[in-house]
C-alpha cells in the first residue's frame, strides 16, 4: 500500500492525497511536478529511478487507509 506522503521532498510543497501534481519513484520518494520537470528531469535523486505520477486513492479507500502525515524533506 502506498504511503501517499504529504509533501515534496525537494521544495516541501504540500501534496495532499488527491493531488495530481505528486510524483513518486519505486521507493515512494515523493516530489511535486515542478521539481520533477525543472530540477530533477524525471529522475529520483535518491535512487536514480524513474519518477511517475502518483495514483489517486479513492475517497472511500482513504477512509480505511489514510495518507501518511510524516513529512520528508531531503534534497
């Protein structure tokens, strides 16, 4: 189950669970669209893997499996 982290690890922008601006790698490192396109050029700085748009979890599923509240800010 994806943790749906609440922020961009690079610029700390809020990325709520329903955000279509959130991108992740296979390790769930999370970044905003702006950082992915302008700074990272689609490559995760942590694992060097591809960054893809994070899927949106249905509201009913979020009730049972809420998004993470733990913020990660690393780069």
